[in-house]
């Protein structure tokens, strides 16, 4: 049987930290940015940790 391949879409969207947690980008920062305040855009710019409920599914996609 061949090896499991990494899901390329997930690879581009998620990163794993050194401790094994999965990080993701915040939503709402792709378009309609003119009407959003600078404060809101700044708050959304950072990365956040994925919820524990979603983590196993994403880790499965990322495992190669």
C-alpha cells in the first residue's frame, strides 16, 4: 500500500507548533477591508490555535 499523502489545501492553511498544536489564520480578513476599522483588522491579523474538536481531523490531513 502506498504512503498517505499530505492534503495540499490543508498544508497551505494550517501550521503545527512545536508542542503539536495546530494554528490557523483568522477569518474576515480577505475582502471588504475598507469598511473594517484598523483596530479590527489588526486584531484579526494574528494566528489563533485551532479548537480541540477540529484538531484530530486537521492533523490527519497534515500527516504524510
